[in-house]
């Protein structure tokens, strides 16, 4: 399992529209191959900051399967104009102890 982590800084005053667009966009990502769930959370201390956590079965399900799909183009149309700066997206894997 891979955890995608993105810190999203939304342009001030556009939070409500971002959240409305995300409600549409979540249907896009949730139908993608390898998608295993997500959370979008809003920061308490910094208005306009969100964290998006997406679980993927494999790294390639995100980096190739989703990002190179037609569905990703719609995702971008819905969400990417809200970010300033553009988010850094990183991937994590669990440590087994």
C-alpha cells in the first residue's frame, strides 16, 4: 500500500469553491484503478491549507495509471487553478516493525 501525501495551499477566498469542486473531483479519483481511499482535511491553524491523503495499491497506480489518464485531465481542470504554490506530492510506505 502506498500513501500519497499532498499539502494543498488554496488561494485566499477560494476555499468554498475548492471544496465544492473537490466533491466532484473525488468521484474521479475514487473510480481509478488501484485507489484504496482518501481523506481531505482542512488545517485548523492556517486557513486555506488542506492535506490530501490518498491510499493506492501501488505507486504506479497513481503516477502512471491516474496521472496519465483522461480522468486526470478533468481532475486538473477542477482543482489545479486553486493552488498557490503548486503542491509537492510525495509517496510513503508503511514501516513494518
